[in-house]
C-alpha cells in the first residue's frame, strides 16, 4: 500500500473515531438519528457533488445503478442494526465483534470475489489489527464472552460485521472496477437510503422529531464526518490500494479513540487496551509494508 493511500486511511480513521464518539451519545435515539444525519450529509455534500458532476460528469449504466442500490441497502441495514444492537446489548460486546469480523470478512471477500492476492505479511497484519480491536474494546477481559447475556451482543455484532463486509466489498467493486467517483458513489448511496427511510419517518414524524430534540448538533457533525471518513477510504481504494489491506487498516480508529481518551480526557487506560493499541500499530505497519 502506497504512503498516499496509507495517509488517506489514517485521516479516515481519525474522522471515523470522532463521528463514532458523537454517534454513541445518540445511540438510544435509533432510526430517527440515522435518518437525521443522512439528511444532513445529503445537504452538506451536495455542493461538492454538483462540482464533480459539472467537471467530470457520471456515466449511468445498469451495473452502476445496481451497485448504488445494493450499497444503499447494505449501509442502511448496517446503520439500523448498529443502533438496535446498542439498544439491546452491551456496547463492549457488540462493537468489538462487529469491528473485528468486518475486516476479516472484507479481506476474505477481497481474496475470493475481487481476486486480490493474499500475502503472508498482509494476513498477519490483519490478524494483529483484529486482536487489537478485541483487546481495546474488552479492556483485555475476554471472559465477558462467557456470560449468557453477552451472546445477544455477539449475534448482533456478527450481523453488523456481515453488513460491514458486504458493503465494503460492493463499494470497492464500485470505485475500483466500475470506476465510480468516490464522492458521487457515497453521496448517491446516502441520498438513496435517506429516501428509503422517509416514508417510515413521515408516518412517525411527531415521535421522531421529539426523539431528536437536543441531538441535531450531533446529527450535523456526524453528517459531516461520517461521509468524509468513508470517501477518503474509497479514494484510497480508487488509487489502487488493495481492499484486503485497507479494510483492517481502517480499524486504527479504535486505537486513536483510546489514545484520545487517555491524553485528552485523562481516562485510565489499562494494560489490555495499551496492548491492543500496540497490536493495531504493529498490524498497520505490516499492512503498510505489504
């Protein structure tokens, strides 16, 4: 992976860590928050999309339409399952399972579906990242998975991880094979899934509006940062970076979030999380050199 692509992934991880921190503060709002930040993103990125369309245009074919619709459904399923998973299970179980299985399955999809070559360095780097994610999220206390209630979170985490892997592979195909502009691809999928949610939100508009009270500033921030982080990832893929390397490298957001909590918020970070940070760092170095 080139240094330019690695830099794009690092910047994307920073944006991802920030918007996830904000989104967790509105986890109990559920679907209305997903709709709200999708609406904000659609409006905020419209000027950039118009500029790209005016200068580069876009070729519409049936494969392009199919990729956008499929990606929209997968992203929507991911967002709704993530919010629901946070409501019915512990974050400390759902999040590490989702973020751990996501890159594992994405990398497998890259090997099997996109024909990317597997390297021993890349596979070891990916495994280091996955182990680091688990250590950070569980603080090294892997025994929590022995609890009966934890398996509710495990099931939701696996489902969310499947959605992550599926949309990652579809989106990589869209920008690498179909050559769709990353910003256009992300914006059209965002608008499509927001439109899909509109009838549901309109039927419950009073309840949805009430649940969003005090959360609109978070929706605005997430609507700005979430697309930005993902567009940077898509540009890294468009520039030739293999999905099998980019998918696990994105999980640097876990390490960055932990370090931000330690240095900025003065949170106590135990040996488990520090070991997780070192594992992710080692994994990213291996991925960058493979």
